[in-house]
């Protein structure tokens, strides 16, 4: 499973990066701008091949990628195939093409997922293809009996046992009734966790906090839901929009609290944390992997669109300033700002990675 997780992690990362950089690449080429290098990963370089005017390279550190566009740093002034020779709107299109491609990739992944089948609540999915329906735990309340028993979000309740008798559970109402009628009594709860079945000894509480159940979980009947291809495309595009809006609100909340209170109100995962999440998703199955890749692609798009130096959004800000004032910002000043931004991003990645490693151990 570890080997499969590593392969999937690198594969998903490669897909997201190649899509992002291909966006920059194709829009630059279509705009008549020369692309000197299309690289996957960060140097040192492992191998490369040159086709036409572009060198395609594979680098040792597979945690990023880049497209070296001719003249993007202000050099090659006056050359007709350079980045600087194009009008500001064209250059903005090139810079934001990577973000656009990540949104399109997410929509394509989710559209395929809705056709193949994605996990959803299935109570009102009449007329659609539903498989693997089960009672799934969507939330676990802090300090609840479920937490003490080691129950996790994503576990599915498939049965209960008490006094030597076993009862299969297929509906949310049946699970809730069984738990409520055995408050204060310990019994084994049979769970499906990925491809495994586990038993957890639980004791539903007799005194229930407000807005919580006896076990402290939120249950929904979920299943793998498949749509006809034409509806799958509609659902995929709509889901991409909804996820984007949700993530934007989340990012706003995180940044607002960071500025006002000086603390993070949500966890931020680095490569190690995403690798750990990949391991968990791998256990759940192919449908969840598709959804996970789409979520990462949307997050990558939003992060790159932020108006922060060294990111696509930050570079766009400098181009917008150039468009307003009619002349470029000092190349030296822009270089210093982007270099400082890049250094901060690397520092943040190191801090987050160290924290992720500490969490694992």
C-alpha cells in the first residue's frame, strides 16, 4: 500500500503540474512567444530532450515544475518572439493560463468522476446508478464516545452486536435507533474502513450534549453515484464552481484570522501532509482518488492566483500596474520582490513540512 501511495502521490502531482505548466506553454506558443524550456520538477536536471526551440527536461525534485518563457524576466528586449514584445493583455493571459488549466482539469476530473461514479449522499438519487450504498460517518464530535473508541470520519457502520446477537445495518435510522436504545451499554460496532472490517467497542452516553447524538457522530447514507455522460459534464462543472467558492471563503477566513489574531484557524498541509492524505484516500478507492485530485487542482489554482509575489497572481499585479502607468515597473525592483516572495514560500513549505512530519510521529 505504501508503494502504491507513493506512485499515486507522484502521479497526481505530475498531472497537476503538467496541466498547469502546459497552460502557460500552449498560450505562450499560440501567442507567438518562444518557450525555451518545459521542465517537470526542480533542478538538478536528470535528463532532457530538445524539440524545435523548446527543451523538455525532467528534474530530480518532483515537487514542482516550470516553463521558461523567452524574455519573461525582461531580457530579450526588442526580439519579436519574446514575452516583453507582446501587449499587456496577452502577457496576462499567458501568466494566468496555468490557473485556468487547473480549473479546467478539476472540471474534467469531476465530470469523469460523476460518469464513473463518485461518493455522494444517496437518499434522493432516484433514477441514477447507485452502488456500494452504506451508512457513513461524516462527522465525529470532539471528546465524544466515538472519538474515544477510535472511530474516524469516512468509516461506514455495517453492523452491531449485543449480547451475542449480530444485526446488519443498512439504513441511518436503524443505526440511530440501535445506538439510542443501548445508551450506557458497551457493545461492538462493526465498521468498514476502506477494504477492511474492524470492530470498535462503543458506549453511547446517557447524557447527550446539545446538537449531538449519543455516540457523537453525524450519519448519512452514501454510495457511489453514476450520471449519464451529458449530466456528468454539467455536474462536474457545477461542482468545480461550488468547490472553488467554498475554498475561496475558507482562504479568506484563514487570512483574515492570521492578520487579525496572528494564528491559523485551519491546518495547512505540505507535501508530506498531502502524501499522508493520499494514503488515506488510496484505501477508500478509485472514486475518492479522482475527487481528491480535483480538490488539489482547485487548491493549486486558487493559491497560484493569490496576489502574492512569485505566484501567478503576484506577477499579474505587476502587469496590471504596467498597463495602467504605460511602462514596466523597474525590473530590478520586480525581481527583488518576487525573489523575496519565493524565499518566503520556501520557508513556509519547510515549516509546514516539519510540522507534518512531527504529526506523523
